[in-house]
C-alpha cells in the first residue's frame, strides 16, 4: 500500500489486493503473450513484427521529457485526437508529443498525419514493470487517453509518479458500464486516480457518473470529432482523377467482412439503371485487402487497386482502395457514402468524415459507438440506416432520381457538424486546469 494521498485519493487494502491479483494474472500469461508475438510475427506486417518488443516496455527514449503522452488504440482514436495534438503543438511548439497505439493501422495513421514530428511506439502490455519502464523513458508531464482504453497498471504507475491522467473524448457505452460495475472493486479505484474525464456525449457522461466519478472530475465536452472533421479539405488533385460531375460515385468506407458483399450487391442492382456508377471500397483493415480483391474477382467484376493505377478506366466500375490514409480523399469525390462497421456488428465508424464533404450517408443498424452523432445525422435526414445491399441500392437509386434531395441531405450533415463544434476548446480548458 501507499500511504501518501495523490489527486485526493488514498488506496485501500482491498484495492491493493485486487490490483496485485490482476498483476499476478498478467504475469502468469507473459510466456503465452511472448509466444503469441513470435507466432504472429509471420502474419503481422513487418513494421509491427520488427517493433513487437515495445509491447514489453522496450521503447525508445523520448527526445525530450516533460511532454504529453497520448494513447490512441487504433485509427479512429488517432484521427479523433489529431486536432487536439495539433492544437497543443501550436500552443506549445517546443513541447514533446508522444503517441502510442496498439495496432499497425493506428501506427500507420500516426505516421501519415504527423510524420516524424511526434515520438511514436506501441503501448506496452499492462504489466507493472513494462509500464514503469515506459514512463521512465518518456517522463511525460501528462497522459491523455483517447476515448475508452483504461489500463489499471498504466494509471496506477502514473498516479504514483504524480503524472496527471485524463481521458479525452471519453466514451462509455451502456454495455461497458454494466461490465465495469461488476468489477467495481478493481475499476472504481482506477477511476479515482484519473484527474479528469471529458465525456463525448450525454450517454457517456451519465455512465461515468453512474460508475462513481464525481462531478468535479467529469465534464461534458461533446465529441471532439466534430472539430476534427470540420477542418477537412479536399486534396488539390481529385482521387484517381474521379469527379462527381462525370458519374455518380458510391464510397464504402471502413468496411468489414460481409459489408463488401452488401455493397457489391447494391452495385449490381444500381448498374442496371446507372451503368456509369463507380463504387470505391475501402476495407477497414489492410490485412483484408487481398481477401476483398478475391471477393471482387469471384464476382467477375472488372476492378482496379488504387495502389496500382493513377486513374480509373472508363470501363471499370469498381475500385479497391488498398492504401492507408486515403479514405478522406475518396469521400471528397463521393456522391454518397456507406460507413462500415454498421452492417457488421462493430458499432459503426465515423460518419462525420463523409458529412464534412456534404454528402449523404448510409449506415447499417449498428451505430452504438457514436450514438449521438448518428442520431443527429439521422434526425436531420443526412443519414439513412439499411439492413443490407438491397435497401442500400434503393436509397442510392432514390438519390440518383432526386439530386436535389441528395444535395439537401448532404448539406444537412455538414450543418450538424458545424453546429456541434466546440469540443476542442472545452477539452483544452480541462487540460489547462491540471497542466501548464
């Protein structure tokens, strides 16, 4: 136990027992985790394989200490945090920024957005020694966790060292809240060591309060993604030379297994009425690029991979976007968009990205990751939910027949985005309460 109180909290004997029990379980699985890393080295991408020992705390020292450490699980969290990171870099140009992820796709997005202007590595497993070693090498003045990933040993190690830990754009679904409530002996002490939580929506604010976070440590900032996408701009040169003026374009962004099938089914129906329609499919995970290519080939559809061409032939209606960091380039030329992770039960990905380009949006029924955003978009007519490919084709066809309705829906989405911005400034103000 630690007798000293930090951040107004003093650990109890029960907490120490739970935390050490949790740590013991993690220690027992170290050999299995190490074996898994060795076995997956042949299937994971080369960069992750080369840097896999970072997961055990063997990370490079930060170029400078007393900076900010941002933890972003994967692509979505990196994108959401990007505007906050850029704001801090603007306010404190000499301050070191470190960004951690746990996935190769998240790592790739960090490099795509920030190049070498930030220090980056994979977050270690939540082992006491690994987290302590990582903090010793980085020596941050604050740790900012994006959205949802809370690790007891990371938070405890920061608390011991008087390093403020805050959760920004915090998300807490009803299902997660119920699960955490069942392990309250471990979870509640961890929450007590957090300095502040910036909730992205009313649901998230309510659930954190239900779990016991006091009012003074909880702020409803709203979703920072509104601010992040508001600044999105179209690239100088249209993606693969495609233009809405030449033909309608359906972009299926961040798709998962089964969703490509639904999009191609919709395309098959639509080509009978609109043979010039282009369909751009953007799988969520790069390891699925080849599998999606085989799916398109199996349907005998002529297609191109974006990495292999500079323009799309007139007689080719399907594009497989097999490059990271170019989804927004595709949305910028789209006539309408399907946002993935929503027919597949993944909670739905970021619908604000297409909304920022004033294009109407289609999603499946699973949108629980961003319920407020999707609700706003649906209420104003910018987003329509479907169950599968047949309904998707019907919606797209109605927009093709009524271009004014399509334009109206797209503009409504952009208006939602602009009316709900402001989370960035609110988040910065919360951070400044604890970090100068």
